[in-house]
């Protein structure tokens, strides 16, 4: 039994480096499976679950599962843009669409500012997208457009 516990501690050692929501760190083990852990062995099991199930990366990127997002909405927006570049370009070109709405949600844009967000994105389409545009360049142009709009500046940081 001691060898199993020692192995679990060693396997989960990297999880302790990401501790954001208690001794076991953030992740599925800490927030869903063992949310009320108060014994050392429960923390070990939660940390092991966090470290071996591969959910901490998602949690840290998205700011869920008790994790803090790495660079918050801007990091999440860059990942979103990278994974949805073509559909996002099509939606921004017309100033509406599901992918554009999802980007606004990822950025934390509130309902009352969605129309301003859509207009700012559409009017800056050429700066955001070109034949060789990258998600980083698109995000930079997007944040510049938001910085120029008094209603959208609050979402940048």
C-alpha cells in the first residue's frame, strides 16, 4: 500500500506545481470527483486524477475546473481564432454569425456591447485577415480595433 501511495505522489508531483484551487491543484479531480477533500489521501487521489486525466491544460486555458486561465480571455481568444479561422473570417465579413458570437463570448463581451463588437470586427476585416494571416496577427488586429472603441476597451484587460 505504501508503494502505491508513493507512486501516486510521484506521478502527481507535476500537478502540485499548478496548484490554483487547493493542495491538489486545479482540475477535474479537485472540482468534480473530490471537491470536499480534506484528508491527505483524498488530496493525493485528486492530484493524481488531475495529473493523469489531461484536463488541467483545458482548465488552465479556459479558466474552468478551478483553474485560472493563462492570460485570460486573450489567450483563449487566440486559441479560438486559431481553431476557427476560416469560419470566423466569413462571419466577420458579414458582421454576424455563430462563430463571431462565440468569439465575443470567449472575450467576455456583454450582450449590450455585442453589436459594437460585431461592427468593430467587420470594419477592421482587412486588417485582421489576409491570405497569409495567422491567429496571432488576427488577434493583434482585433485587440487594436477593440482598443479604438470606447465601449470595447474594457474587455482587453
